[in-house]
C-alpha cells in the first residue's frame, strides 16, 4: 500500500509577507521560495525541508473568510505550546479554545487577519 504525507497546502491571504513572518516565528520555518504567480499574483513558500505552506495573493484576494468555507482549520504541531501562544499574541492575534487533555494543555486555536483558523497542538 502506498504511503503519503502532506507536501504543501496553498492558501490565499491578503498579505503573504505578514503571514510568512508569523509562520516563520511560530514554527521555526524559513522562506523556501517567493515570486510572481498566476493572475498577477505573488506567492511565498514558507516551511521546512519536507513540507510548506504556499501563501498566495492577487489583487482580487479580499480575505474575510468564514470558518468552514471550505477550510475548517490547519493544525501545526509545536514542542512548546506556551512559547507558541506568546508568538501568536505578539503578532496581535487572539488565541482561544485552549484544549486541556491528560496530562495537560494540548492545543489552542487562533484566526489570522484574513479569518483563516489555525490550531496549534503539542504532545510534549
């Protein structure tokens, strides 16, 4: 049976630089590539060696997304949940729905500036 993994997710955002700065600080990622893209757009690939998020924009991207249309959320795993939450707050965003499971806090969620929901989880 074949095995797979997520190689990348491509999301539309109003400000790829702002979103890339958040993900770089939150996850220790780096810019893998950036440049012009379709429909007079611009894209930044931000990630690690094996996977990334493609942050796309063009003049028609307005943001103001609603949860579940079509994306519910993207989850990132971190090794320090408290440090990750401080990064989110430092970027002016508001964490919510802190999940507490045995043996302790495990996750929180936040919406970015465009209304995209992210989950940050730790199993440490």
